[in-house]
């Protein structure tokens, strides 16, 4: 009874080099329910506080506020677009209810190629199953995978995942800043080519990852960070956050093995602490968002600015302040966990926030102290100097004018391109 069976059936798609080709970090849908961290204070600058240059704000086009994620889903189909950064011959989808309060019933799930708008390409749809069944219950706090299916996925292809949720007023686990238009439509339209009566929004709900069966030499890079990694202030539906641009640089490098880049940025996220609506801290989510991703070989850590800035916001309690030494200690713990699992970890220096209302001599000193440690400590396996890539030579505490989205802290599309180009692609060869 205890002997292993030699004739156990195994699907060809269950073996081989499965890697994450796309992914996103999960949060609780806004508005967040109380608890889990301090709520954000009013961030209106106090009288006399420095603010970003008004003329720069007036002259720089501001991106429109994206439609918010649905806070409840009721007998509706949700359809989401995600770009595969590396290709493969089979696919599976990860769904997460990490922050849900109740199990979620999914009656139908489909994957397809994107056409345009809410439409999928004719003939490209395939049913997703879970343990051989069309329907599945996604337990509270769980992440599950669909059964792998043979499906040709070229690199840099937009895939569409459609889910039908039959129940009423279901609270989704979500990634708020999706930057790719998704759609909500009444009834079960998971297999429908052109959604009827659909409304758009720009977030991901329950969709945590897409994996592919890739070449034996393929591997994944995970970028974990805050709003700058997440792509805040980049053009919606243009796929221009720096991790996406880095993925396209790597795909164009013909002499490199395939390298996927998945974006685990969360706007407002911190290394050390959680805040309502901004996800678990990097320390708390590292296992789920980095170590659990198949095929990961490198981690790019671009986080810590909010650990400084939040402490200088008006009304923030003193207990939420971090020191440079606190942030460095957090980095060391993340470095140790990455190395424990055989991953290489690349540290990124913090970019600038000069001219914003959180900028003071003390906050800038902290940023410089942490950046100095990142550059000189030798504890990261490599360092990418994002500060040097984006700062204004004439005013080093500020973003270059041509990289500034207008708020003094978030790079625009050109700034994200500069960040992606700061990476030496040879870091990802071995």
C-alpha cells in the first residue's frame, strides 16, 4: 500500500519548466474595511508647507483618474487583460482570495487572446477547469491554480481571463491600480466573444498570476515595490510601467534566454508596515508575492520611499515613522529570505521627492542615508541606481523635469523608460 505506483498518469502539461509570465499583487478592494493598519490621514499640505512647483503641475498633462475597482460583484462576468512577458506551449491561471471574507464561487472561467476593447479573438477561447471541474470554490485566504492546458502563448501577447461569479454582493480580492481596462458584464458571458452591456474599470480582481510551460532555460524576475513599480502616472492601456518596459528590453535581446518580468508593485506600499488600502508590507507579502511564484530566479527590490514619506505626512502618528536604520534592517531581512531560497536580489536606490509637501531636510537626509547603504554595503547581489537615472542634475533632490508626471514623485512614461534602461541586462543571463 505504501509503494509508489509506476504507472500513475501524468499530463504532459504538468511537467517541465513552469514559470510565471505575468502576475500582480493582491489587496482588499477599496474602500478597505477598518483594521490591518493605520488609515491614511488627510494628506493636504499644512499652511506654509512646501509643495511641488505649481507651474510644472500646470504645464504637465495629468493622467485621468482610472475607474475604481468594483467593491461588490453580483451575478456578473469579469474580464481582464494581462500581457504574457514570456511565451510557452501550455498555460495555467492563479486565482487568489487572499483578502476575502468569504469563499467565492466561480461558475465559469475562460482564457483567450485579446482582440480589442472587451472582445476576445474569435476561436481563441479555451475553458479553464479546476480539478477537472468547470466550477470551483475559492476558499477564504487561498490561492488556487487552474488545470494546465495546452495553449500556444507567444511572448508579449495580451491574454484575457474571464470569470463568472454567480453569487450576489461578493467582495473581491483585488489589485487596485491595474492600468489595463477590464470589464464587468451581467450574467454568464465568460465564453462570449463580445461582451454585452459591459462597463470598464482598471483593476484586477481575483486574478493573481498566469504561468506558462516555457523553454528549459526560461526564468522569472519579480519586481517588488510601491507605486513607482506599480506604474502610477503611466499611460493606461499602454503597458509602460518600468517592469513592462524591462520585459520588452529582455525579449528583444536575442542572445539571452527567455526572461519573464512580473510586477509586484502596490501603490502606497511600504517595506515595514501596512496601511489600509495599500496592501500588506513587503516583509509580510514576500512569501506570497515572490517566493511562491514559479520559476523565479531574481528579485528586484524598489521600495522604501513610502516608509520615509508616510512618516512626514500631516497627522501621521509618531508610531508610523521609520528611521533609515529601520528601513535597512527591513532590507536585510528581505535579502536573507531571498538568499535562503537561492534567489538573487537586486537593490534599487530610492528616487526623489524634492518639492513635495513631505520633503524636508530630515526626510532627504534619510533618503540619502539609505541610498548610500544600498550602493556601498555590498549586501545586495547587485544594485541599480534609479536615483542617478532620474534625478535632475541641476536639482538632485528632484526628478528631471522631462520625467516628472507633475506631482514631483511619480515618473511619467519617459521616466519609466529611463528606469528600465538603467538595468544591465547581463544581470539576468545566468
